């Protein structure tokens, strides 16, 4: 059984990818509270029914912080086996690259040489990641993002739609890069930068 925690738009992308990859395991949608009309089961159901040696978990949130907090919260009750990386057939992964458990790589994404993706990350449609990139766990890289070589992104950071990060830059933990931003400087922890290039510390 595959448990998808999160029943919003992201879950639809995940289900589509599961079908593309012809993964035949049955799946169920989980949310904090159940919704019988939509066939969504509760977090309590997940904790009770999940079998570590047989079942797999996917975190279906776009918020990195929500992913991290949810996984830490439910892991207090039992051990959860994250699903092996889900990589679209149309994605290109070059040599010496690695992708952590629970991570998702969408359609036509391109990962160059020596790219290291942590656990529970998301790489969006048509994202382009150049050589020697590294990101920690729970990082969200949205659709059409372009990242140059030797970039490092720390845990639970978000990179918005169509943004560009130039080479040798570093993004601190819990940071937010808005849609369409051209990032030319390093970001400290808990930073937020939007298209207007106004840097804020959370």
C-alpha cells in the first residue's frame, strides 16, 4: 500500500506519476482529518494501519515546512518507510547524481552531473539543475526553475516558479525564493526574496 499524505493539487501530480511509472500498488489519500465523501483517510488511520515492511509513504505537500513538521510528528508514533524516488520517464538524470527517498522528479526535469537531492524533495516540471548541485531534505524546486552549477540549498527551502539561481550561490535553511526571481546573492537562514528583490528575514 502507498499512503499519500496530502490530498490537494500535489496529490494529483503524484497519482499521475504513479500511473506513468506503472506502479501497481494500491494507494490511499491521507489528511489530518478524514473526509469520507472524498475517500480521504485521517492521520490516525495512517498511524494505525501503516506496515513498515510492506507499505510506503509519500508526503504530498508543496510547503517544505509542512512536510518536515508532518513527518517528524507522525514519526513519533512509528517508523515510516519512505517510497523510493519517483522519477518521471521523461526526466534526464546524468552520472554521479543521487536522489533521496520520498523525493519526486517531474516531467522533463534535467539533473546534470554530481547532483545530490535529499529526502522528501520535489523537482518540478521542466526544472533544470546544473552540475555539482546539492540540496538537503524537504527542498521544493518549482516548475521551470533554472539552477546554475555549484549551488547549495539547505533544508526546508522553497524555490518558486521560473526563478533562476546563478552559479556558486547558497540558500540558507527555511528560506523562500519567490516566482520569477533572478538570485545573484547568497541567502541567510530564514530569508525571503520576491520578484521585487526586497530581501526580508522571517
